[in-house]
C-alpha cells in the first residue's frame, strides 16, 4: 500500500507491505493519523526536508530505511 504525503513542500510516499503485520495496524487507524505520524517522523529524524538538496534527501532516506522489512519512506 502506498500513502502519499507532503512535508514542507516535499512529496514523499510511505510504502507498506500489505502482507506484514504493520499494515493491519495501519489499516484500522483513523484517517489522517498515519499521515501525521509519518510527517512527524520525517521532521524529527531528517529535520526540514525543504532545506536539503535532492541528493541529501536520498541519502537520509536510505539511512532511515536501512534494514526496513515492512515499510519505507521514499521521495514521490
């Protein structure tokens, strides 16, 4: 499943494995909660993405997604 989101003008997509246990939990969240969680995580871990270059964003997302098995955040 793909969940698009925008943080400070930068478009991202959160990709979740629909066969994983995480998806079942996300699917029952009230509308907007998962989006808010992703936005908060991006701001907390990366900071303001609009202040980074494309290459810096790609490197940060690779670092964040390293070892992920059920969900990743990518540039849209």
